[in-house]
C-alpha cells in the first residue's frame, strides 16, 4: 500500500511540473512582463489544457503518464516518449485531439520501449541545464521557450523575437550539451 501511494505521489509531482512552471512564470511575469510575449491568461489556458489532457490519458491508461511526456504551448501539444505498439500511439494522439482547446498535435512518440526512470531524470536535468544557460544569455527571452529532451533529441517550443534570437537559442543549446537533433516548434513574435 505504501509503495502504491508513493508511486501515485511521485507521478502527481511529475505531472505537476507544467503547473509549477506556469506558477513560476506567473511570478516572473509580474516582475518582467516586458520580456514575455504571452499573457497570464495564455499561460493559464495552457496549464488547464495540460491538466485536461492528462486526465483524459489517465482514463485511457494510467501508464501513459509514465511513458509519454506532454508539453503544451499556445494550444499546441507536443507528445514524445515511447510506446510498444502503434495502436497505443494512435490511441494517445486521438485522445489528445478530442480535447477542447487543442489546436495542434506534434506527435514525436517513438515505437519502442519507454526509457527507464534514470534516463528520464537525466533528460530532465539536461533540459534544466539548457533553460538555466538560456536565462543567463543576453538577448534571449528565456521565459518564452519550453525545452524538452528525450532520447538525445531536444524539442524547442516557444516564441522567438526574430531569427537572430532563435539562432542564438540554438547555439546556446548546442554549446551546452551534445544532442542528436533539435526540433524547432517555435513561432516569431508578431510586431
């Protein structure tokens, strides 16, 4: 019983990362609103959408929360991780598309065995290191980016001020860690 409770608590904490990040961003926005091109209501919408998607996936199979990483930005949903069958991948994607508010689904779920917890933790640590380096780099609004790493690939979502900022972000990523690939899912801020 204690093991099940501990597992549930751990999973809740993992799934709360998006919410905690948004709360942090909300506090950060109060002090640096000029840096971020998104409003608090947009952040809140993404958090609400993230929770709705997680709830829908839990109803299908609780294990999806362990095997799939989920990132939401402006209604676009990034799915990455691994599942052992194509039918399971299709079920996850279909479930996500059915959620009200989903505007785009980027399906990067690999066919295969999900990574073990130590690899997931290592990827999270690398993502955090990249976010830290971006926050120290002049000319980059680091709060405008979401970084996810899985299986040697960096997924970059967010808003770039312009092409020069995006190139600077990519250079910081490449100088911080060795990666197989960077998948850019950003847009440019409207003037």
